[in-house]
């Protein structure tokens, strides 16, 4: 249980998980050869045509990140990186074209200089996560928690007014901002603040909407599992925990190789006291940890 250490009991661990993801060292992209690796890389315009028909073609979307970046279209590159980080499978989320790209300050600054409404929520969502991460890593969270809560609340309000609601990245960015606001409330000492319920329920609705739009994308289910678990931690009813488990299992069905989902299910079963199922998922987590990395 070393790496899990009561992920949801502290309610800070989901944040730390995203911090670790954002701050992870860049992984070698060469280990993931796309289907056209031996051919000339399609232009971003050609990739966009592919994505218009198959939005969950994750290889094409990963190529769009590097293609747009090489052409100096930084906002578009950032948009596709957000798509991979928040909607894609774990393999693509942890590539250099996914969450690592989002958390790179240079990429973010260049995207911000070109951005329009398409990144009106994505940029503040990443900024909020970065603010929380920097405060946690720097050991200043106790002094800054109140300010962070107020700042992130304002960022969320502005993003809700500016972001388009029909785009999956914008909708998931609003969900991410809501989770960061929730993190800030907990870090300030408001773990039992009843206003968290409305915030998390709204975030759950957003994630559910994106999951319905993109049934092949595991990211919305992964995020929804976290939201449901936070609600269950406040509510305490077994059926709410079962909803969190169902979402995690749904994400796992779409993305069976993501070790984070196995850890999540292990944690959930520990929380409800199902030791038999917890042991099953513990074995899966430990087996995955022993396998050589593909990266």
C-alpha cells in the first residue's frame, strides 16, 4: 500500500497523482512507433481529416501535437495535447505529447500567446494544477491555501463564462478546474464543506457528457471515477462507492494497460472493505510494477 497510502482518505492524493504526472520526466516517443512510422508524416491538415472521422485515433492525435508544434501553431498543438492528457488512454496521457506537454511552461506560454476561445478553459485549468503543485512541492500550502482557493474560484468562474461547452477539451478543462477548486478547498481545511457536493456533482455531469460524446475515450470515465469517489467519501453510502468502482471498471475496459486504473480499483475496494477484491487488484498492481517498462 506504499504508493496508494489511502488515496482518497486524504483527498489530496488525486492532486499529487496529477502533480507527479505533470512533473514526470519526458518519455522516449520512439518506443511508440505509429502505423506510418516508416512513411512521411502526414501534414496536420491531413491528420485533422483523420480525426474528424475518428476522434479517438490517439496515434494521429499524438502526431498532431508534434506536427502543429513544428509548424509554430502552438495553440493547436496544446489543444491536442490536452485532448490526450484528459481524454486519452494512459499510454498516450504519459507520452511527451500528452500531460508532459501541457505542464511545460514554454509550451503553455506559446499557446497562450496564440490562443482564442478554444483554450479559454484549458490554459487556466493547467495553470490551476500548476499553482497547487508548486505550493505542495514548495511546502507553502498552509500559507497559500486560502489565496489559492480564491484564485482558482475566480479562474473557474471566468472559464465558465468564456469556454465553449460543446467541445470535449473545453468541457473536460472545466471539470479539471472544478477538481482543482475542490483540492484547494480540502487543502484549506474544508473537506466537509457542503458546497463541495454541488461543485463535484456539476463536475460529474460534465465528465458524463464527454463520456457520452466519446464512448471510446477512457479519460472521462477515469476522471468520473475520481469525482464519484470524492462524493462517496463525503456521502459514505456503499452504493455511491459502487458507482465510483463502476466508472473505474469502465475506464479499465477501455484502457486495460493503464496501471493507474488498477491502483484506483485497489484503493476503492480497500475503502469499502472488500478485502478479497482488494487483494485481486493488489496483485495486478504488483504484477504491473514488476513488468519491464515499455518506455
